[in-house]
C-alpha cells in the first residue's frame, strides 16, 4: 500500500490570507472615503428644517397669508424674491404681534452688532431686516440668485442651505401654492442672559449657530 504524501499548504494559506487582508483593507478604505464625508454632511445639515425652525416658519407664514399683508408679486417676478417685513402688514396690532414673534423666534438679521443679534429685527426704517425671503414655489431662479450673491445679501451658510434644497420644479404643491418662504434663524446654544432681567438678550459665544426652514405659502 502506497503512502500518501502530505501536502504542504503553508504557501497557499499565506496567499489566501493576503488576499483576504487586501480585500478587507479595500473595504475599510471605501468606508473611510465615503462615511466620514457623510458624517460631516450630517453635522452641517442637522439644523436644517429642525422642529423649532419649522414651527416658527409656520407661524410667520400665517402672517403672510393673512389679508392684512399684500404680497408684492411683481417684485418676485422681477427680482425672484422679496423680503418680508412686519411693517408691511396693514394692521398695527398684527405688526406688533409680528415683531414680538420675530424676537421670540430668534430670526436672524442684517448687520446686527448687538449681543442679542435679533432685538433690532423688529424695528422699521433703515434698521436691520429679518432674513425672511418670499420666493416663487419653484426655486430654480432663486437658487441661481443666491449662488451668484452679487450684493453679498446671503451668508455662506444660507447659500449652502439653499443649495441643498430641491428646486420643486416637478413637485407641484398639493395646495396649489405658488410661493414659499425661506427663513434664517440665529440660535443661542446657551441662553445665558447678557442683561439681567432681559429675557431676549443673550451672551454671544462660539456655540451659537444658524438654523433654517422653508414652507410653501398659499397667497
């Protein structure tokens, strides 16, 4: 009876191990390349259309849809957007309510150097204006305007938010809405009072951030 020679599998096992190691390394490289950018993307977008901002945007929409506010549709057609101001409401009581709402919701403003960041939003005249933009429902033209940003009207963060929004070109409104609003909020991460007894004046710190929301308007 012939003796069966034992095969030396050491070389085969080494090659097999190397193949598996290369495959695992390739998988981890792919995960690293795609997963970490996604995490960064999530961090940037976690404050987009959050509950608080969506809730505040809904109530501002109610003012816009009220009969006391006349929407400048011609300006939207030519400039692709208009800025909402409480002073444009033809009802003094509702103007007051609107201004109080902007402060309580922490709507962001133009060129505000106050520690509150929002307390001058509610004033009229040449005071800073709230970042409340009324656009056409289809955002194609508005997205182009924001991207160009010729007058430095839009912050880089707002530009990024608008960039991520769909154009709504094919998604027609179920409510036959022809317009929408986009709002930028200034959030104080820690509501540490800057002035004792002033509930609307907070210390500005590096933890503060902007949040955004959009909603359709039927007018």
